C-alpha cells in the first residue's frame, strides 16, 4: 500500500471541505457582523439605525439558515457531526480563540465599560422605543442579542436534530420562554411603567429576587402586581422547584426553561464537545458549584438579618458581601467566563461549575428525583459518542458499559447522549424514586 496515498486519503476524510454555498453564507453573515462591529468600535450609529440594525440581523439570520441547509439538508436521517473535531471553531483553533476574545470583550464592556457600547445602544434605540417606549441601554442591547442568538441558532439546532422529536420539542420550549418571558413580557411591563421582571428566573439564579431591597421595591408601589411578583418568586423557589424536579429531574428547568440553558443549547451547540470529562474536573465542579450555593445563601441571610436589625448589627458589611457576589459570580463567572469562554471551556461551564440554581436542582435530582438515564450495557459498542457530546462532562460511556443507570447531579437531561448513540443504549426515563423497576418505567 502506498503510504503517501493513504495519508492523503485520511487528510481528505478528516478535514471538512467547505462548499461554495457555505462560503457564500459565511460571507453574507460576515457583512452583517461587520456592521455590528463597526458600530461597536466607532461608537457611532448609522444615519438610519432601525434600518441598519434590521439589515445586519437579517444578513446574519440568512447566513445561519443558508449554512445549516447546505450542511445538513442532503445527509441521511440521523445526527451527523462530521468533522467537528477538526474545525477551528469547534476544536479550540484560532477562530475559536478570536471568537472567545470577541465575546469576552463584549461582556467586559457590558458590565464595566458601557460607554464603549454607545454606538450599539444607539443602533438598538428605535427597537427599544417601539417595544418599551424607553431609550435603549446596554442591557436592552444584550437582551436583544441574546434572544436573537437563541431564536436563530435554535432554528439551526432544530434543523440539525430534525429527526429527533425530543430535541425539537425542548428547543422550541427554550426559544418560547426566552422570547416571551425573558424578552417581550419584561419589555411590555416597562412600557406599562411596571417593574422589569423575568418570570423564568428566580432565587438563587436571580439572586437578588429574595433580597430585602428587591422585595421592598416590588411591594412599595402598593399595587397587587408587586405582591404577586414576590409571591411568584417565592412559589417558584420553594414549591415549584422541588416538585417539578422530583418528577422530571433538573431538565424541566435547565433544558426546557432557563435562559442560560437556552443560550448554551442553541448558540453554544458547536462547543458541547469541549467539556472536560476528567475526574479532576468533576472534583472541581462539585467544590465550586456548592461553594457558590453556600455563598449566595449566606449573603441572602446576612441581608435579611441586617434588614431586621435595621443595619445595627452588620452595618454595610452585608451590602459589601452582596456587591462581592454580584461582581465575582453575577458578572465574572456567569457572564465573562460562563459565556465568553464558550469556544474554550464548552457551552455549559457556568451551568456545570457555578450556577447555584443547578446546584439545588442537582441535589434533588440525585437523591430524590424519579428521572434518570437508563442503559442497556449489552448493546454498547464503546464508540464514545455519548461521552464526547455530553456538555456536562459526564463520561456516559463508562456507565453504559457497566450497565449502570446514570443518576448524576450535573446531568441536565438534554438527551444528546441518547440522540447520538447508534445502538439505542441510552433512554431518558422516569420511574420510582425508591425502587427503580424497569417494568414501571414511563418513557418521556
């Protein structure tokens, strides 16, 4: 056998060749992205910001649609990830690092240097005036980009996984909750001069929703709406979370409702293979995520104690703790690292290592929930697809080969491991929380 010929053939197989239609799609999207970047860097908007924004977003949406069609339309039924480990974007190449730098830079400006977003804020001002009857700010810009990413790349995700009913339904779910409950309804409430409230976020993920200052602010208007918002947050934290997690595991929230999960599953889909599967990463995960949960719990208690004592016991100390949490966790961890580092650490680094909501859900899921992933070890061929595509860094193959059901606190029930398995070894199921009898399982 000719060695040179063999090496060339392997290179052709391993290196994904880009079609002309894909190159055109990238070029179209690049024009839209350049418009956004030009506005960001120069800090000056165009003469007609509404039209400019519409053109830029349309070009990027068309780009994603055209690329997805060219990539997946002609493939046979089933999930294909051909060449994903050889692409610069999805395997920590130069494109990935440039993307990470761009995302991180945006988050740094968003949290601490909003004056550098002046051009983008002006660009989004017509949309903000239309939706909220208020001038745009950096948070409206962020929410708009966030929702655009979830919707457009969510549509791409659905097309890619169009042969899998579970993936289609849960993606439509996160797209709906992001669009309606995390974008349109808060904007509508602002337009009606009501508090900007996000119904899909609650304590401890939205950590300040149980702070005394927030509750006082919501109820100070004397209207029934403020009281209802406080009641809603308390109900979701204390009643809905444990109840729904008992029946469905943490997937009801992390993979069906949460905006963080929505962005990770749609915009971050290309980076799910980058999660660290090592035991060392698992240990770090457990120490970090529960430390964050303890941190926010203590912070909330301190604030309430200080409020009750009218500041006489702790003074401004509890406020300093709150600001520290907001900076380290709310900004640096969940924003800059959690999303900005998608191309380097994977799409669920915040959910896996830092989210206090995921920590609570994980405890309930591991020890009390009916949900688990069942395995049929006799059918496993050891291909490793399940472990490779687990965004939470779980070595699914190790469980499957031992025939063990997967009951891990970190599992978000995304179902990709089951979807990419060529042998049907893995099933997302509900059963008895005490004695898991396969004869009483209800498939979901």
